C-alpha cells in the first residue's frame, strides 16, 4: 500500500512539472523593441556549405542571427543560406524590386556572411557552387558586390546599409598572381548617396570565422543594433570596440558612409514619442479606441497597417471615416502622413499625427509616393487658421504635419465650447 501511495505521489509531482512546463514552452516571443515608421527591407545571405577545403562553420548561423534581429527591428527580411550563384543573383534582384515597391522613404539593408575576395579592386561574393582556381573564374562564378549597390540605387531608398562579413581565412586566392593570399575586400569608393558600408575587417585584411556559434563581428552587430538611441555610426563604433576586444586587436571592422542624415535602428526615446511609436506591441496601443467602435458597427472595420503616405492636391483630413464627417484640415500636396490602419474595404486610412491624435483620410486622396513636381500651397479651414496663427513649439507650421497638428489643436480647443462633441478627436498613446 505504501508503495502505491509513493508511486501516486511521484506521478502527481511529475504531472505538476509537466503542467508548469507547458505554458513556458508556449510563451510568446518577446515583443519587438521598436516598430518603425518607414518601410524597412533586408536581404541576408549566409554561405557556409562550400567544398571541404573552404567550408566555413558559422556564416549560415550568423545570417539566421542577423535576420532574426532585423525582424525584431521592423525589417521585412529575405533570408538566403548556402546559395549557388543563380539563386544569389535572383535574390539580389528581388531585393531591388522590393525596395522600389516600398518607395523613396524605405530603408534597405544587405548583409552577407561567407567567402569573398577582390580582383583588381573589384569585390566579389563567393556562391557555394563557385569553382574558382584561376583569376578568370572569379568574374564567371562569383557575384559582384556592385550588383547589390546597383539594385539599391534602382530601388531609390532613402537609406542603404551594406554589411560585408566576409574574407574569412580565405584560401581561394592562393594561386592568384595579382592578389596576395591575405588580401580581403577592397574599399568600395563609388556608392550612391545615402549609403553606409560596413566591412567586418579593414580593407585588404581577413576576418575571423570564430570558435563559437557565431563570428565575433556578427555577434557584435546583432547586439549593437538593438541599443536604443545610437545612430548608425555609433552602432558600428560599438561593433568595432567589441570585435577588437574579442580578437585581441587582430581584426578591425571598417566602415565608410555617404549618409546625409542620421539613421537609428531604435531612435532615442524622445524621437520615438514624437513619432507615436512607443511600445507599439502593447494591445491598448496596437488597437486604439476607434477600432473598438468599428467592431460595434459605428464605423468601418480597420486592420493595422503601418506605412508612410503622401497627400494629393485637395486632400482632406476628417474626424471620422466618412465623407460627411467634419473636415479637420485641407492637406498640403505631398504632406507626409503616418498611417496606422486601413479599413477592410480599402476605402479609408487611419492616420496618427505627431501630437498623438487620430484622424482619417480617403484612400483616393493619398499616394505611396511623393508627386514629382511642386504642387500648389494648401488652404486650412478659416477657423483653424485664425486659432492656429502661431504654431505650437517644436511643430513645423510650413509642412503638412504642422498644419494638421494646428487644425487638430484648434478642434480640441473648440470642442470645449460645445463644438464637434459627436466626433471628438481621440488621443493615441
């Protein structure tokens, strides 16, 4: 009898442990640290499965690490591992197409881990099926790094980031007459405006593949990108410090830039608040009050969609998703709007202003792209113009966002006197 009781006690304890382990295994992944305002597209390639003599341990795992990190930072990631030449080239062209579709406000990022080499100052990425024994084989069987830059230029993105984690203990060039065995990539001197290029090591040097699960450079990049408030140059300064420490000063990451404005993977807290993007993963902020009203049948149903839109001439910002709703402002042509949701029928966009207010614009009144030519200046409602002659501190009165915020501030002030009580503007935090 005691044996049966003891067995029952052990079985009960085991069941309790299983029950405790169940929810932990099903626990959702950590929320992203930042939901960006602009479209972000990344192509991540990791080639490790080469022929035995040049096989590498870490690039495919490094690519998975960088890809997962970029997804948490709001990037749409195209991940390619152990790719032959044609799949690599097709992925790069697809990357350029996605950047073009995303529009001029997009951010493009390319990361490559694997073998790479230079020939007469031109850099080549090495596919896993490359058969390179002579210099002439490089151009035939390699993938030129210039193809990435050309596709980024074709996409017309605002910011382009190229991260080359290559030149790892490379034996490919041992028989080349014009390239010394230790030489890695050459510095890319011609690059489109708005481009930042990072090399895992200084030009002409080789990088360390690493003894652990990842290369020292990939680990440093993944960690540093997630530090809030660092612009791109500061991120890679941290990368340089960490790699030098991890390799006993044997490997010095290098970078060059033609950026004209700062870029942040995670902006400073003040900038995130200004763009209405703090804690975007919390349910109360991902589903503002207007969505609950929509579910009750008072308005169209909306689905969360974040993107930048640009106003067409004569566009109107309204208090509700209806052409009969109160007009908050007539938007300037090309005014940039931050869309947070779209109605399921596609007719309306819900937009958030920098002041944190929610309003609506008809889908036919906006575009994904800025108009190519200058367009006429906008007009605000007379009452709004009278009440908002002096813009609030920190707002850009001459731009679309400044005018929209002024109109909304006027509307909120007027509502205290009994105006527009049926359609109040709701704050989104």
